[in-house]
C-alpha cells in the first residue's frame, strides 16, 4: 500500500450521531483502505440537499454515526490491496454513485446506475464531510488538473445530473430547451444547455433572476409569476425538452403544456408531491415525462472534462469543515448562491 507521510494519526470529521441530531465535529483515527478501496485526502465536499437523507434519517436502513457528503474532491492518499489502476497523488472525486456490484442483472448489462445493490457515498458509507475518506474504486472519477477542488465538487452531483440528463434528452443543437429553476441545479443546467448549442429558456419565479440567467447563457427568461410559462414556450414553438430542476411538482405540472411535439419533461428536481398530468396532455403531441438520476463515475468524468473545455463552472459559497452545521443550514435555507462547499 502506498501512503503519503502524515504528521498526525487523527482527522476532523463532521458526523451525524443519530437521525435528526445536530452535527458533531469529532476526532477519529485516520482509516486504512481495504482491498479494492483507496483513501482520499479530501480537499472539498459539496453540501447537497440530498444530504438531508442522512441528516434526518430518511434513507431506509442507514446506520449511525454517519458522515454525509457525495460531492467529494481530493487526492488519493493511500491504495488498498489490489488497486492497480489508480495511483497515490492522483486527483479524484466521488459522487452519488459510490459502488456497484457488477453481478446483478442491470450491472451485467452495463446499467450500473441502476445496480440493485448500489452504495451511495455519505449514506451507505461515510462521505466527504471529513479530512480523509475511504472510497471504493468503482466510485472514483479522475479530476482534470485545471479544475480546482471547490469548483469540481458540485459538478459531481449537481453538474453530472444536469449534464447527463441533457445529453440523454434527445434534444439537438438549435432546439428550444427550457430550464425550470435558476438555483443549485438550474444555474448549471442553463450553462450546459447553452454550451450544447440549444436555444435556452430559463424559467424562474420573479424578475430578479433574469439578468443572471442571461449571463449564464439563457436566450430569454420567463417570469412564471408574470405570465404562464407554458404559453411563453408555445409562442416559441414549444420546448423540445424541459429540464425540471426546481423541486416543485406544481411548477412541473404547469409546464407540460409548454412542450412541443415529441417534447420531453426531464425531471431531476426531487419533489415529494405527484406531478399532475392528464393522459390527453401526453397523447396530444406524443409527449413524455422521464426521470434522471445522476450517473456513474465515468459520467462524472465526462461532465468534468466538458466543464473544463466549455468553461461551465458552479457558483459557490465556501465554508470550513468546522462550520458544517452552518453550511448545511445555509444550503437548506434555499438562499445560497448557488452551491455550498466545505473546504479542508
């Protein structure tokens, strides 16, 4: 096992001791990686709304104490037995998809994101709210040298989710693509959609996001408080794709009539309420609704490389690890602009 020199044997960890409990900053022994795993010296970790699943215990079967975090960027610090395709000192990231079993029916067909036994970073095993993290090699994505850790971290969840959904949406350059929401996901979705060559409509509530949306690459902005967004889209011929990033089922439902022929509503914003749609709305125009769940480590690498080449970058607010509770509260407030990142 290759190991870098360290002056200490302990590390700082921001852990959730029990479901619904406050964060604790504790000292733990720096762990050693087992077979098929590496140890990452964490440099940055995004704070995602999905971390609520760990914080509040909403994920079935989660064990405590648990360290959240699935937007991890750092450097490999040590290699476990049998790891030959990664090296100590290599820059890597870990996203939502932390591991797949390679044996279930989906994995045998290469559909790793739908592995029946997949493990999620920060839920199935301790994530990136700590100075060192153990990760399976299946979850590792190489990070380009030109991206700093704080920029790369949000691209491993918010970035891959929007990039991957758009590139699998069927939209072609020149098509009208609408992005619902100018927030943590939406501000990246607008950038990716613009760089893909789409005519981009950004949809928000209120006029305050109009200037920013256009700076990010939107062709025009629709204020859903001032007009019916579906009608605004139909005046442009209807959207080929609507990327729904805002976690509002009501807003998604109201946009279905804004789809053009063969249009698709791509859902990436997680909302608990049902999307309301009539069969006639779908039949007329051959419309479809599809969900999309992030992607694998290979998809993360695609996202990072495209961001490097195109200049897509997240807008972030950085906090030190010791202020994990404050960072999490800021993220949950919905007022962050736009991704909250812990830095080590």
